C-alpha cells in the first residue's frame, strides 16, 4: 500500500513558531523562508511483467481434473496456443457419448410427444363432441321410449296373448265342426280318425302356445318393461354424469397435455445444455498458452510468487488439479514494471 504525506504547511508553521520564540530570546537568529523541499525514502521493489495471464480451470460439468502427462516445465518460454498441460479425457469422452445418446433419445421423445399431443388434443375434442352427441341421442331415445315404445310394447304383449287365445278358439271351433261333419257323411272311419287326431293335436299346441303367451305377456308387463324403463333411466343418468365430467375436465386435460409437452421440451433443452457443457469441458482439458511468454508455476500476488511448491507435484502425470485454482501463470517478457510497497509509517 502506497501513502503520500505532505508535511510542508505544518512544518513551516511549526518552524515559524520556533523562530518567533527564538527572536524573543535571541537577537541574532536565522530567518526561515518558505520554499519547496523534498523527502526521499528508500524501499525494495520487484521487477514484474506488466502483462501476466493466470492459468486456471473452471469446467462447467466435469470435475475430474487429472493430469495425463507432465506439464510444461517451470520457466519454459512458450508461444501463444502452445499446449501447457493435457488432462485425461477418456472418462469424459465416454460421458459425452452417453450424453449424445441421451440427447438423441430426448429428441425422439420430443418428436413423439408432439405427435401424441396433437393426437390427444384432437381426440379430446372428439371425445367431448361424441359425449354430447351420445347424451342427446340417449335423451331422445328415452323420451321416445316413454312416449311411444313402452306403451306399444305393452300393447304388443297383450295383443300376442289375444292372438293366442283367438288361435285356440279358431282351432277348437274347427275341431267341433269336423266332428259334426264326419258324423254326417260316409267317409271311412280310418281317414276320419286321422283328421280328428291332427286337429286335436293342433288344439293341444294352441293350448300350449296360449299358456306360453300368457306367461310371456305376464313377464313382459310385470318385469321386462318396468326393468327396461329403469335400466334406460339409469343409463341416461350415467350418461349425463359422464358427459358432465367430460365437459368439466376437458380444459384440464388439455392443460395437462400442454404441461406434458412443456416438460418434454424442458428435458430436451436440459439434455442439449448438459451435452454442450461436456463438449466445452472437453476442449478445456487441453490447456494452451493465451499469449507468448514464460511459464511460472503458481501465481504472482503483490510482488511475490506463491504456490509453486504446492502445484508442482500436481502438474506431474496423474496429479489432481483443483477447480478454480491458479496453477501456473504465463508472463509476457516485455514490458516490465517495478512493484513494491511502502509502509504507512
């Protein structure tokens, strides 16, 4: 630290007071006149390069800074771009290969995500439209069922029973008339017997069909139609709930799809950034001279070289360098300057 002090005015003032005191006691006194004067001191200085370049490593992603072979020796004169030290890169290169593969996968995932997003977006819109349309159709069907279909089904069931009853009545009457007819004509008894039996069988079948029709009509009126009505009403209610849910969650689904696509985009950006950092670090593993000059181990601070004994072993093969540590300095030979310090006192 340099300090400059001007003692001229206080000194003259002090000397003036002393002169006044002297005049008061002595007649013959030297009179002090105001004039410039200089104070000269000596201190130690060190010749130093006006331009120096500290060498340190600050990789963005890679932490293993292992020296591959001995660095340039201390005191070596180098030119700009000369290699100062090489670091091992085999593991870093494998990491870059893995990163490249991860980047390609991320790109493919992104392409797939875009296609899936477009498909899902369109599909969600179609689902919403289809749900609304299906509900409208079901409401129409249920309304028609209550207004027409249910009553018609009941009428059909009753008509089926009536039809069976009429059929039985017809066939019974036919059997009755046949018997009257056969009793009055001369047809052989054998033929008469066959026709009577056939007609009797028809009567029996009609009786069976009538019983079946009665059971079917009863089941239709008491069970099938009421249950069908309840089922259709439940289906309509469920469809209304599903359609309501679809409408309510439609925007949320689209937002979720957008967030998924955004996440894929961020993953791709991060993969690209990580890969770029590794590639940048690979270039830093070959340390080159930034300018023409002389290599010094350690760093120059306040006129003193420090750290040479600590970094020298690290600059040999398999040595470990520290992130951000200045392990050598390239100093330009010209111009030079003298650097030193003056005590405050």
